[in-house]
C-alpha cells in the first residue's frame, strides 16, 4: 500500500493526469493479458489433422478489388507527377496535418 502511494506520488510529479491514466491503462491491459495467457492453454493440433491442401486461394472479389485499387492508385499518382519538389513538400505537410487532426495554418 505504501509502495503504491509513493509510486502514484512520484508519477504525479513526472506525468500529467492524462499520461498517468494512459500508463495505468497499459498496466491493466498487460495484467489482463498475462492472466489470460496463464489461464488459457493452447490446444495441441495433431500434424495429421492439418491438410496439405489447406492453402486458401484469394476470392475473385478480393482480387478484383486489389486490381481496381492498383488502377486507381496509378491514375492518382499521375496527378502528382507534375508537381515540383516544393509543392510536393507542402502537400505532404498539409496531408500530415490533416491526418493528425491538427490545424494546418
């Protein structure tokens, strides 16, 4: 109990409230994962039970989606071929700000 109290006091000096909450959440998830691993035994699979033909072929829908995505990517990348280096950097910075949710100004 004293150890936990001192630990919390030291953490409050070093971390702010949100960082402490994240730290404790990570600790709890690690504890839960360790208990789950300790309690659950992995099933043993016999080598004869595994079929050599068990390799699954990708479905036709998935292959078609991949082909379409590659075609779209190829078309979209042509748009950026005409940009100079400075414009590419500015566009990349704008995209990074948009993805991180920060103000781009």
